[in-house]
């Protein structure tokens, strides 16, 4: 599995924590920044992750901003991206099982690093159930046009 990861300045600390987790899990990733804590615009950091996941260069993406809201909205503008904003373990599992989400968004100002690590582990280790959910995911793709 290969992960694309990015954040804005509001998610920098949590992004570093998640990269440490990915190292521990021996999961390959590419960090799309930012490399400083200077204020940046979250759409600029959602774009490279969403584009590369949509193109198939990465299996999944992880995005973090202060709340996770803005960066998830930006990511979901890209065709083929199913970005789920998640702040609990149940939702992390459900969005993989039922929605086949390919990008995970979280908010550093909403959850702490311990919970974020649990969410990421669950999300990465949960497979799409398929079955009746395939029809629903296909309908999402149809909406994209």
C-alpha cells in the first residue's frame, strides 16, 4: 500500500504523528507538506493528494487541517475521490466497509494524536465489503459525470 499525505498549517503536528505511525506500520508514503508552520491554504495541499490518488499513483490519501472540514471539501471536488471526514473509529471502519473511501480527512483541533492513530490504523486495515455497497459507490461515480 502506498499513501499520499498532506495537511495545511493547522494539521502539521498531527500529520507528523501519522507519518510516524506509517513508518511503524512499514507503509510507504509520500509527504506533500507543508514543511513549515507558516499559514497556507488547504486547497493547495488537498490538490496533490487528491489528484494522485485519483490517477492511481497512490492507493489512498490522508489529509489533515484544523477541523478536517475544508480540506475534505476540497478533496471531494476531484473526480474519483471519496474523502471521508472521520473523528471516531466506528466511522473510520464504516467509511471503508460501506463507502470504499480512498482519502481520509481529520482535524488536528478536533482529535488528539492517540485517537488519530487508532482511526488511521482502522481505516488502513479495513477492506471494502462490496456487495450491496458497490451499487451505491457506483451511483456516486455517476453523479460525478
